[in-house]
């Protein structure tokens, strides 16, 4: 058995959840936020048999997309300078996935 933690951008979370459900996978959905942009994410916890992990990862990959986004540049404020109003383009979205072993699993 495996436990999959999939951290998905909020913009893609509904599509990922729907696709997982249509594919017959159950997931627990948690609200989370990233440390870099402090933006909202959704973390899915999915318990699976070992042989179904690749299928789950395919579903997640096909429904979570990277995109470019502009964010305020606050780097200059760390040096004591004035805040720069020029935004910086960063890549957001996609998925960060952790797959771990489960020693014991019960539904009670």
C-alpha cells in the first residue's frame, strides 16, 4: 500500500478531484498554502495499492498545469531599499507529489 500526498494549485484542484473520482480513486482533500508565494493550494491524500500509483500520477499530471504568473518583487526590500513596483514572472501550478509506504491501513 502507498499513501500519495499531491499538492495542487487551487486553480486545478476541482479538475484533479473530478478526474480522480471518475477514475475510481478516493481522496481526502485538505486546504494548504505554499511557503514561497503564500498562495492557496489543495493537498490530496490518496491511499492506493502499489500497482495503481502510476495511474493516479497520470490523472494528476493530466489535470494540473504549470502557468506563468506575475508577483510583486519584494527582493529589494530585504536590503533596506524602497519597494520595487516591478512584478516578477514566476511559474506556478503543476503538482508536487510524495509517495510513501503504508505499514498499516484500516477503515473503521
